[in-house]
C-alpha cells in the first residue's frame, strides 16, 4: 500500500504538471499579446508626440512670420503718420496702428506659451525614445523565449502523458478509478496530507482512530467530508 501511495503521489505530481502545461496554452499567448501591445503602444506614443511637436513648431513659426509682417506694416503706418493732413486720416491710421500692436502682443503671448509647451514635448520625446529602446529590447527577448516555450508545450505534454501511463500501469485499477473519480469531482488535489488532525484540503477534523489507520497505511482512507484520499507524512 505504501508503494501504491507513492505511485499515487507521483501521479498527482504529473497531473499538476500537466494541468500547468494545459493552462500555459492560454496564458503564454496572453503574455505574448501583452508584450506585443506594449511595443505597439510605446511606438504609437512616440509617433504621436513627434507629430504634436512638429505641429507646435509649425504654429510657432507661422506666428513669428505673422509678427514680422505686422511689424513691417506698423513701420509703414508710422511713416505715413508723418505726412497726414486731416484728422480723419489721423484717426484711421491710429486705429490701424493700435490694431497691429494688439495683434503683435497676442501673437507674442501665444509664441511664449508654445515655447513652454515645445520644451515639455521635447523632454517627453527624449523619455519616450529611451522607453522605446528599453521596451523593444526587453520585450523582443522575452517574446523569443515565450514563442519557444509555446512551440514546446505540445512535446512537453506528450512526454508527461507517457510518464503518466508508466505510472498508472503500476497502480491497482480500483485505486486508479478512485483517484480519477475524485480528480473529476474535486480537481487537482486528490491525495492530501493530514494537517493538525484534520483533512488538509477541507479542514474537517478526523477522529484519532482514523488518524491511526492513516498512519498505519494499510488501506485507502478517504475524508468523510470531501472524499479525498488522506495520507500521513508525519506532521
Ligand atoms: Zn476533506
């Protein structure tokens, strides 16, 4: 019986590993898409920042050119000021001049604002370039490993299944059937250790007589509450 228990534990260990391999079929591709998404998002953020910076620099250039031409108009009007003859001409020219001055001030405010923003975006761009470098290097390496892992899952499962067959042929058919039935109903933990006088899975306490029987290891003893196979490892 002790030997069969060892085989059962071995079987359970193989089933844990098989379960993990099956789960990896889901989570490995998820990890791949997360890493790919991070590369994609970082590249996009960099591209957007570059475009925004370009747009702001263009707008700044445009405003500076406008200020230049406003200044030229201004000096033209100021020359005309020296040769005007009527009050009406004077009023009209004064309005033109103050409109231009106002517009120049407005543009200069916007240019200052843009200069601050351009600085910010240039700093952001430096950070994003560093991040892109880092993410590309790290994620590409991880992706390579993950893809290799994904490719080998099938083979690993086959190896484990062979191992499982080699173990199951050495276990009594009725005991194996019990194991499979519990596994189907309760999941991966079929053989559980007695802990603090109770079932290690459902924590239902065990009578001393039952614990004694488990210690002896003379037969298969299952938990009254959850039905799992109980073993003693000397708590
Ligand atoms: Zn139990």
